[in-house]
C-alpha cells in the first residue's frame, strides 16, 4: 500500500437526529468500507426534532463544510472522500455543488439514502466536484424516504435516495439496493431484534454502508429496478382491461402507458403493479432509465 493511499481521508456526515455523536460501530463500518483511509465523524447541528428546522440547519451547514474544504491545500482535497447519509447526503450534494461552482474537486463522494429532492439542481452539478465517479446508493424500498420524508419534506419531489434522478447526471453512478438489503447486515438495539423490525428500519446507515462495502469490494450485488417518480406514489395492482390506456413503450414486460382521457402516464411492471405516475415527459425519461437497468 503506497504512502498516498495510507493518507486518504473519509468524512462521514450523518443524518437527522444522529449528528452529535456516532452510533455505536458506525466509524468501524466506515473503516471497513475504506480500510486504507482515516475515517472521521463530521458533527453538525441536526438534532432538532422539528424536521423543517433540521433541514434548514443542514443547508446552512453545507456552506460551512464547503468553506472548510475550499481552504484545504489541494493535496488534502485530492485525498478526501465524503460519505453522507440521509440529511448528510443532502449536505454532501450541496457541498459538492458549491465546490464545483469554484472549480474545486475532491477525490470522491458517496451518497447513501440521501434526503434531498430528486429535482434539486445541485444534483446535476455535484459530479463536477469529484475526480472519481460519485456513487449514489438508492433504495426504492426505504420506508423513511418513501413515506416519512414524503410527508414531512414538503419539498414537492420524491427523495433522491429512494428515487434517483429523472435523467442521468455527469460523473454520478446510481446503485439500487437489493430488496433484501436488511438481511445481509446485523444492527444493534431494538431494530435488530427481528427481520420485520429490520425491514421497517431499512434507512439505517449500517445497511447502506455494508452495501457500499460490497460494491467497492467488487461483489456488485444485484439490485432491484428503480423507477424514478414524478409524484410520490403508492404502488398498486392495475385492474383495468386497457380500454382507457395506450401503450407508449415497453421492455421486458414493463410498460409505459398514457391515459386516453386525461393524458397522464404511468409505468407498470410485469406483474401489473403501478410503479410510478406523472406527466408524459417525466415518465418517458423515467422509462428510459428503467430500460437501461433491464439491459
């Protein structure tokens, strides 16, 4: 291992209500993902139980982290990787966008279950701020992001960490977690006492970190198909006989359909489960991403 590799640095930026001190074993998990790096827990003021205040704090803290990185010597930036979970992923995306605006780059970034709207313009900028491709780990079955965030967020778009972006972003690779992500990792406390509780707690950072470890180790565990959402959607069986729907595109049993009466579109899987719905242009872009995942 070279001297440069031994001096790599990783900042772990935690999510909501976990920002003062790391959960037990979290830094060990980060070190397992990056055994060649020095891992640091980056505290921020995000333990406010009022969600909008925590979000506002996250957006302000992003400026502080961006400034801290911007004044680093260039050789230190070149050794730095950011790993952001949940609201920490939101912070990471904003930090990278600010660096990109000033032509600065770090080594890499990894966003895990990021609680940021999937249409946030900073997601399109962030890839310009890293030498290596950004890894965005998205979990379509993350209950916290799909339902709690959708209820509390009030931001008009589905969370990036459960949705990805409608169209590809420069220098960003989206990885979709397998449906059984919780079965591969042990967690402590009440949420680890049964598989049912683990499935409910599938937003936990340990699940995501273990999945990242497997990706970087070259295991390339297969994930589910991720269908970008235009609006928050609860999947359900489609029961109609296609009288009111035109098929615009299809692939591998998946279909993009448009309602003949009102014009909105939906994406249904081979089991006739509606996975997403919205405007035609948005759903066409989402279906292109579905087809790319099926290839």
